[in-house]
């Protein structure tokens, strides 16, 4: 099991895991959790979400 964490306070939207592992989940919107053993790398795809208020 290996984890990849977002370090910029963005929301994780997708994950990739090494060793052809396709089993993963996103925890607390900030962490990719690969569920296979002997993973050599993980990667998290993140997006910054902004909510803008005001008149158009």
C-alpha cells in the first residue's frame, strides 16, 4: 500500500499507481490510496477549486 498526497491544498480528482495496480480510492479529498502491495510509485491528479462570489 502506498499513498500520494496533494501538497498544495487542492482536491484530488484521480490517481495512478505503479506495477499495473488499478485498485485505488481517494481519501478525505487529499490522498490517493493504492490498494495493491509492492507499489513502486503513486501519482495524484489535483484541481484547485475556487468559488467566486459577486455580480456578473
